[in-house]
C-alpha cells in the first residue's frame, strides 16, 4: 500500500473519530438540558421513537436557552416532578390512566400568540410532553401568531421543524400583519381565534375536545386535569383559574368573562371569588364547581359545540346586543344551544408571569406530599342556572377594558 493511500486512510479514520466524538459531545450537552419526560411516558426503543426523542431533546435544549435568556432561571424547574412523593406519583398515574396512551381521546389544541417569547418556551415544551403522554396521533396543535416583534416567530419556526420531525399534526401560522388601527378589539380577537380554529374543520380529523390555551404558564398535568374533569363531569366547557397580582398577592384575573352559576361576576379576592355559597365550598376544597361562563387561561371545550347544527364560532356582538367579550358571547351562545355544563377547576391555577406563579406556590399545581383519593372525582350536581347574566360592555373602538354601564342579558 502506498504512503499516500495510508495517509489518506489515517486522515479518514481521524475524521470519522472526530465526528463520533462530536456527536457524543452533542448528545451529552443535549442530555444536560432535556426535560425528564419519563414521569408519564415510556418508549419501545424503536428507531422511530429514538429519532423523535432526539428531535425533542434538541429542541428542548434550544427552549432552555431561550427561557433562561428571558427569565434568568432554569425552565426545567417550572414543572419538575423531583419533589413528588412516591405515593403521589403512583396515584397520578392511576388517575389519568383512562385518558392517556391507548385510551386517550383526540385533542385539538389552539392558541393565539403575540410577543409571547416569555411564555412560549414553556408552552411548547408542555405541548410536546402532552403529545408523549396522549400519543402523537391523538393531538393536533394549531397556533396563529401575528405582529410579534420579539423572538416569538423564531421559537415558532424551531417548534414547527420539531413537530414535523416528530410527526405531530399541526398548523403554525406566523403572520407579519399587526393588529389594524381603529378596529374594535372584540371583532379582532374573534377573528384571530377563528383563524386558529380553522384546522378543526379542514383537517378532516375527528376530535373529542378543543383546548384553547392563552399565554399562561402551565404544566402538562394542568391540561391533563382539565381533560380528566371534563370527561368525569360530562362538561361542555371546563376551565382553569387564572390569577394576576392584586393588592400585593394573587387575585382572580378573568373577572370580565367569568360568571358564576347565578350569572353574577367573580371577584378578585382569592378566598371569596363568588357570592354563591355552593361554589365557594367547592373552591375552598379545590373541587370543581358549576359556572355559567369561564375561560381563565385554558378552556377545554367539547368539540360537539363546534360541529353541531349551526356550530358555534367566536364573534363580536350583534347590533343591539351587549358588547361583551368574544368568550362571554361564546358562553352565552353555548347556553342557548343547550350546552350548559360549564365548570371551573380550582386545582388548576394559572399565572401570566413568574412573580404571580411563585405567589401561587408553583411550580406544581398539585400537592407534592399527598395522593389523590376518591373524593377527588366526586360528581357535580348540576343546577338549572340563570335566566339572565351580567354583561360589562366594551363599546369604544380603541378601548381595551369595559367602558359602559353593566347590564343583564337574557339567555
């Protein structure tokens, strides 16, 4: 063998060795930042599964970096299961066994985003975890983003590539168009929500429930609990509770939309958010209770609501109708179509920023030292509900908050 051939062979082997070492190093780096998703999931070791795992691990390393740059904290601490007791872990797996894996119902997830770089890394990571838990073929992700000036579009691009690799059905639209000037806020919000909902009808797939997710911090267990309660209670609308900062502590956020079972508004006070005594007993025990309307960061909706004759959509108020939120109008339309089983789930408490998240004693939404027990699934005794509901109108074209006198709307 000539010296030239020998040298070429050595160089080739050295190059191959360098490539192998580089791959090992990369896997080590990705492994440092990948999330622990063995809590609910297992793998069968197939090549397809390994490709999906690597795709997700690489994306989560990217998300970790993006989250840390914005929040100066480790994204992995938010939904860590490290502090869960063994009894709790076992009870949670038992709790969700009928809504995960082979028994999972197909779920359509919708979200609207704008300048959402602070919450999107966690949101994307939790969507991937949920896909692992439910099954990649049991979830569809539809996101409509527009007009963002931060890193939202960049993160969505990476998310889109990862979903392609993992074979998770999705549609992600990143639109440069900003919100037009002098357009009524509710008309605009109804429009972008309907855009996010388009694949529900065009994909040809049959979904059991729709989960509409706002720009909140959540864990996959939050979504699982909402799906679990929706199924257990036979609810048409199932909502979390969302909080912001109020008087130096957490306060109930969505007072504009949420209505109790008597049709009255909710209050900011955490320990007295409703004047309905039955609701408050359930609230203080972290048990679901009936409401007339809610949205509250995440809303899980029976897909029949959208498919039934004259299926519902988001809209602005008609002429002469109280100019309520598009979500309030959606609730009222559900009520008139006899989709009246709406509930709130106090166990799932969500926040829009890190500070309030910490006030709610997050990162986890569940007690870490106790197991679920039978009363956790006690059924709601549904009541007839109100004949009229409070409306706080938003009339001005450029208004962002209710600006008219409160009135009552007949259902």
